[in-house]
């Protein structure tokens, strides 16, 4: 079963920022979205975040944060380096 992906404007902006700083890494991120997350979002590199009630997928030094709107749709919320993604989520969602 394949899931449908919806990308928020914030996610698109994050991806553009990653492309400016590390253009080679964007290809790995997009490949992971298409071939891993949308096919099987509950694999070994995906974990549920405790504070934000979203899910994160690990791609090397990057994290993709997403959530489900229904049983077939995944909404991608943010992508960034591991060192800064959680601070970004705190600012965006005003939690933890």
C-alpha cells in the first residue's frame, strides 16, 4: 500500500534551505521520501516523537518530521539537520 504525500509550505522552505547549504543531500532526502516513507512509514529509521506527537525519519544527519491526516495521507512538516530540527519544531509548534 502506497501513501499519498502532502508537503506543507514550511517543509518546502526547509528543503530549499537544505538545497542552498547541501545540494547533494536533497537527492537523498527526496529519494527517502519517495522510496521509503511513502511506501512503509513505520520502518526501523522512523520513531514517534514524545513531545510533538509527530513522527521523525532519520536520513544520516537529517531528520524528516511528518504526521498522518488519515490512514492514507502523510503530511510532511519539517526537514533539517539533527542538531537544529528539534529547536525548529519548538518554535513552530510552541511546545516543549
